[in-house]
């Protein structure tokens, strides 16, 4: 019999206690943190949905693999195990381990970019954009129009606007060293990209002789959406779909803290020999020897096992459905979110929920802070604070004002998610009482991590 309830495809063998706090304690903690939830002590957070990056629970098989790790400085067997798994999945010739995804981005962009160059993507996320802009290059977002409108339904809202990409390469191709696509599209709500769209991007890249790279942090979630939603894909395995996705590209950056199911690590992968040689030379300078790249041998083992586990159908069915479960509850309560729900997170549309708060008083910050004060839940603003600062120092409202509730992998149970839904619905019912914030101090780059605010 086919039951409707999708249960967690694992048993819990170890638990970690969480700390319950009083509302007045949270008010005090948030004030001391400069009204920026990034600056809170994790012990003062009840349910932490700040990010799904490195916050998941590893499996018993990953922990067992850790015990078998080889910590040799050069040429460890743990590297070759890691390399074999990544090559089997991606097909790329050169596999360069890094301590996390932004290190892969930094090495790639420092290797190939010079001032005035342009990198197109569906949507660049924060560290990707920052690593491009620090090289005095330009990051351009070319997601389809549906991907910019939270309430519009589309099965693949992460798709690239193909006409816009073709036009950019035709008009400015001489300053475009590569084309990127993020799967799934984090800045746009964790939305997937279709195989059809990725094939078309590849064809455009071939037309203009441009390398095509993936930001592949959530490749397995993207593969599952392709299986569910794209005609002709239902009978394929997630791994086979993922392998085809990688086969369309010339390389990728990867944070293994997402679909690697590990707490740290990542890699840069590619086929080009000269780019790989330059990247390895920079890796040695900033990360470590090419067979460990800033990671311990046990990290390489954990990632290798995680990449095998993440394409399991039972896991992906549970993972995507558990996120959708939270989205369904909020939609039923008329809380505006990006629809359909994404793979790793629910994105609340703070602009629609709090229209009385101007963009430059940061409605996303107001909503994130209210969720913490009222319920001890930590999310993250993805809006003007994260993306509104331009390289010339001016500030403009972001196209969307969102609060992301990112769900760590294999960590929270259904009752935790029910609590989150109840808390969000409660805060939404008090929306008229929320007020905006003023920015007190912040660095120029990636300001959302360390900025301080005060109530407006």
C-alpha cells in the first residue's frame, strides 16, 4: 500500500539538547548583537535556519569513513577516494579540493578574471558576487522574468533567460571569460533549472566559444526537481540526471557543505589543463597541497560518502517534501512566500508582508529580527542588505526583499517544522506592528555578515 506520509529515511542515534530562552532574554541578545542575527551566539537560538551550509547531520557511514581517513600531507588515499567519487559524479578531469565553496570561487575568479570583465549567471549568490567584484569585474544576473516575481508559479524559476544571455555574448562577449549557472538558484528561492535550459545554455556557450561552469552546491536537489517536473525524466535516477547536468558543463564550483552532506569542504573541478594548473598553483599559496586543499583527510572521506548518499531517492524525496511541507502551511495561512517552494529553504516575501516598511529601512531585517524575538528562530535576510550595495558605494533596493528559512539536512523533525510554521504565522499576524531599521556600520563587501543596525 502507498501511504501518503513521507517519513524520515533514517533513525536518530544521537541527540543534541537545545536551549529554551525567554522573550526578554532574546530582546537583550538581539540588541547586544546590533540587531543582526548573524552576530547572535548560537546557544541563544532555538531553531537555527540561518543556513543549510555545513549545518546538517552526518550519517553513521560518514562517521565510520572518518575513522578510516589517511592524514598524509601529500597523496593520501582519502584524496584519491574523494577524487574517484567526484569524477564518477561529474566526469571532470581535474578535481581540486578546497575548504569550502567560496574558496573555490576565489581561486577560479582570481585565476581567470581581470578588471572590466563580465560573468553572467542566473543569479549570483553573495560570495560568488563578492569574489567577482573584488577582481573589479561585473556579475550580471540573467534569470528568467518569472524568477523575479515571488508569487508567479513556474516549474523551473531558476532558468536562464536565453535571449538575454545570447544578446550579452553577442554584444559584450569579448569581456566574458565564462558563463555560470547556479543549481538550484539560491538567490531566487532555491528554484531549479531544467535540463532543457541547461542544454540551451551549453549550446549558446558553444556558439560563442565560452566555457560553461556550474555553481553546483545543490545539484542533487536540482536533479530531483528535474525528475519530478521535466517531461521524460521521471524514470531516471537522480544520479543519472545529475551526471547529465555535469556533462553539459566544462567545470564547476562546489560547496560540499550543502549537497555534499558534510560540515566543511568543497572543490573546484574543470577540464581545462591550463586553468587547472593555474588554480592549483594558487591553491598551494592559499589553501594547501593539491591533495588536501585545506581539508583534513577525514573531511575528504566524509564528503566522498556524502556525495554518494545525497543522490539516494528516499533521501531526496524526504528532503524536498519536508521543505514543501513548511511552504504548504504558510501558503494556507496566506503568508507570502516564493512559490513553488524551493529545495532547501522557504523564502518569505518580506516586501509583500511588510509593505509599510521602505526598502532602505530593510523589511527583511525587520522580519528576521521579529522571528527571533518572538520564537527564537534564526533566518536570514536576502534583500537590500545582502545585495543592495553597489561596487561604487551607492545603495539601491534589491529586486526582492526576502527572509530565507534554510532547513539543515537531517536535523529537525516534523514537530520542529510545525513550530516554525506556527511562529511565522503568529509574526505575520502582527505585521502592522513591525518597524524598519537603520544601518549603523558595515564593511563594503558582504556587509550582511557583520553589519550593525538600530530601530528606525
